[in-house]
C-alpha cells in the first residue's frame, strides 16, 4: 500500500445557491415522496442520481407544458418569464430555488432592457442561466462566449455588458478592455458571483500545495471546466474525475501529497468518496 497524504479543499463543494435548491428539494421529497424539477437540479450526475433515488423527477420544458396541478422546483440557474406564465396557465406550484445572485442579475438586465439599452451577455450559449437572462430581454440580447464571435468593426458604439454569474472575472475584464480599445463605449456590469470568482484565487493557492490534484466535477458543469483549468495551470499534475471509479493508482507515487477539490456543483460526499478510494492504493 502506498503512503499518501490526502486533503480535501475546505472551500470546494456547493455554493449557497445550490445548497438552498437541494435543501428545498429534500424537504419536499421527505414530505410527499416525489417532486418534479425543471432541468438537472445541479450539473453533477452523481448528485442527481442520489436525489432521483429519493423521488426527484427531472423534466424538460416540453414535459412542463403537459404537466398540470403539480409542484415543480425551479433550480438555482433561474428561468425566463415564459416559465412563470406557463405555471399560471397549467396551475403549477413553482418552488422557486433560483439563486438570489441570479435573480438580482435578471432584474438588472430587465431594467436595462426597459430603458432600451443594447445588451450583450458574456455567457455560454444554451446554458440554463443564460436562457433565463435572455428571457428578460424577449430574447433580444446578444450572447457570446468568446470575443472572437463579435465583429468589433460593426458593433454598436454604445453597449451594456453583463456576464453569466459563473464566468471568469479575468476573462470578463479582458473582454471589456478589448471592446473599449475598439472605440466602443461600454456600460460594464460585473455580475459575476464572488463565491465563484474568489474560489479561483483560493484554488490557485490550494493547487500549489500538493504533488497531485484530483479535481472532481460533473462533465456538464461550466464552472467545473473553468476551475479545473485554474488548477491545471497552477499544477500540471491535475486530474479531472467525475467519480471515484475513474481514479487510477498509477497517477500516484509513494509518499506524495494529494489535494482534492471541485466545482460549485460538486457535493462534499463525492469528494469524500474520492479520498476514501485514494487511501486504498
């Protein structure tokens, strides 16, 4: 058996928005034994499976149109106004676990739209949060996930810039700078969640302390991809896994130190399972 010293990052694991959504879901599951949830409650298959076993039923927007007289959980990512309207029409009770940071952003975008501002959103195409944000503008805002998607020469001279809450702060300010250098007047709104962006700095320090880093995240998590790259940049000996079964003994050498960390959608119990597995090598 190898002697490995294994530590889990204290700052990793669910952000408060996800904790809130899961607590709400578990409360209702304990009461009525089932609950509908619009989309994956969190971008982590292992956690979704755990809750599915407790009676959580994941549905999509097409399923929602057919549903009547039921309780439906809105997850932390938030939803566009059309979902709330549909709920009224179908007599659905919405258990709204939209993250307060996301709701505040939706509100700000709606106010900008009501003032006829030209809105650009730095975010991932098709992401649940971004769909909710776009809905505040009747889908008129422009979403881009990379500055290369924008034709700077033909961009309006005055724009209002927002960001999906889980994007990289550094990248956001880099984009802001490029726009200004191209003669565009930008009304910049830094709407990135500090619980996410601070994790960036914390992870750099964490990744530096160990020989090997195991980054635990679901493959669907945008935030997971960003934070994994932060670790990999700081410590090239960083490995991405979604569950304990993916860990290989030949990643480690005797007497090494191993750090385990994860995304804002990674449950602590999963990181603990990963630690237990490593300690068997």
